[in-house]
C-alpha cells in the first residue's frame, strides 16, 4: 500500500503561442505561473483562478479560493507580476467563463450571471436564490445568448454581450477544454 503526498489542485490555460499558465491552490499555495515552451517559468502572480486570455495575451478571470466568506475577486494578471483588482466575488465556485469580442468575461457565481468588462467593472446580468457550489460552464452563443450548465440544468439568457471573441483562447481555461470557436 502506498500514498501520495497532499498537493494543491490547479487550473491550466493556454497563454499564447508556446506559453501556458498553471495555477496552484491548496495546502498554502495560491499562485499562477506563466511558462514557456521549454517549461521555464517566466512570470508568477499571487492569485489562482479560471483564467481567460484576450487577443492581446492579457490573462484575467475569477479567483478560486476555497474559503467562505469569500475574499476572491476578478483579477487581471499584469505583465509586472502584480494583480489588478476587479470586483469582489461572493460565494464559492464560478462556472468556466467565456469572453466576448469586446473583452467582457461572463460567468456564473453564487446564483448570479456576472459580466466583467475590460475596465474591470462588474455587471450583474441575472440573480436568483441559488446556493449550489458547483462548477459549470458558460457558453457564449450568437446574439449575446449565454448558456450556463449548472448541476443538472442548463440556463439560457439573452444578454447585451457581443459574439464570442475571435481570438484563439476566449473560453474556459483559455480553451484547453476545447470549447467551440468562431472562425
């Protein structure tokens, strides 16, 4: 019989050609690193979350801290290894986010459909009494329609968002999950 040492969980994302992000959370870890094709770390931030990468290579997303009450925020990872604060987030888990063509991220968290624009202003698009702590997925469809998978349900909303970003990584975990892209 054998056992492995406890280790943090993590999220990964494509960060650009030959670059990727790896986040670590748990057992004292709460960081995200950027790595090059050779596996060498080129940057590190004191945050961990469901990151999206915009057309300019800037990473941002909702933090995933296992703590209630939540201290999580929507964060942008700045090039100088600092964090740019967006809105505070209540609750526990967000859905995997998606990004529209204007750089606005959309996701579900704590019974709310939330959008965070490029100025890091938060917008509550819908709210309901729902305390489930599940990780779903946000899909951004044509004409601003957002579909959210939540446990055993799919919620569909008409929003003012634009179409899915045309960059190669506008979806959950910067498209490592193979979300559909517009061509």
